[in-house]
C-alpha cells in the first residue's frame, strides 16, 4: 500500500452528489437552495461539496450557485471527448467549461454497463476533461460475480491502468477517483468500510506505481455505493477514503447535508 501519511493531511474530503436522471431544472433549483440553507461556512471549509445534475439542469444550477455565491462545485455526469463535430446527442468539454462546470464524472458503471463504454473511451474522456481545465471523477468498480471470485483487485487495477494512460503525474495528483462496487449501487447493499478502505488502498498503490508516490498521496479517492447519512461516518473514518460519490441520498437536501456534515 502506498505511503499516504503526508498526503492524507492535505487531502480535503470531497462529497459529490450524482443526481443521475432525476430532477427537472426547477426541482434542481429548489434542492440547491435548500442545501445552501442547511450548510454553513464551516461545512464548506471542512469538505468540498459538488453537485452533478443532468445536462438540462446545469445552467439553472450554475445560476443559483453564482447568484448566491455558494461555495459548491458544479459537475457534469458525462462528456464526449471531441471539442465539436457531428456527434448528435453528445456534449463537449468546451460546452461544459462555458457553464462553469469544474468536475466531470467519467466511466460511471452505469455508462459502462448500460451504454457500452470501454476503458479506452473512459481514458479519452479523462484526457479531454483535463485538457479543458476541469477535473475528472474517474469511476472504477467490480461486479458481484467478480467480487465473489476474488477478482476485485485485478478489475479495479486494470481500470485504473487504462484510465490513466497518457495522463501526466501532475494531472493524476489533481484528479478524483471513485471506487464504486457495481453490486452496491442503488441496491441498499454496500461494502463494509474496511473492505472499501482496502480496495481504495489498492487503487492508491496502483496510482503510485503508475504516477509516483507524490501523486498517489495527493489524489482523492471516494467511495460510492449506497452511501447514506447512517453509514457515511463509518466510511469516512477509514484512512484511505477521501469522500463519497453519492447517488440516491444526494437527491434530497436534508440527506445530502447530513452526509456532508458526517463529522
């Protein structure tokens, strides 16, 4: 396992809400406003907060964040790797930058499983996001079958290796990686905090082998998979875990605020 003791003190936890295909732009505005009422400046100082609404809500959420001067990062759930062109239905990095998007999820398991995204496609997205000056949240994780057959470490290591191909060590250190066991997403099941910590330690060691010890100590690695107000404190108590990529529990302001304020 990589030596992360120095980096651990410097890594600011990051809680990102992935709203998936939920909330119209009007509902999104209400959630952001409610969340802002429930979080204090101390919360934002202790933890970075990011919201990833659907494409149709990005502009509305951006407007609320900027109008109210909220210290909330705006994230997108997906991106295409070309700047422009004949790619019907796709959204380019440049389009996201113009909406003040700072984070982009790349390679979420639902994109991989439902829409056939490959490791190579995820790598193209990661590099395009970085080239545009945004930060990728690169997702990795195993299926239940892979977990039960002891292939977790091999699977996530392969995804990390492919996803970081051609990415500089400096860029790696500024990224976010999200470990999301596929079997725990939206199922109510989740890896034990200890299991999640062990796998995230494996990911960090893999990053160290690819980019070096310093980037491995800097990169923030989240856990995702049925994170809730009731289990987030135990997850965040683990030394390797730097935050969470939250699905269903981020849709309601009260729940997400409790997760952000886990301490």
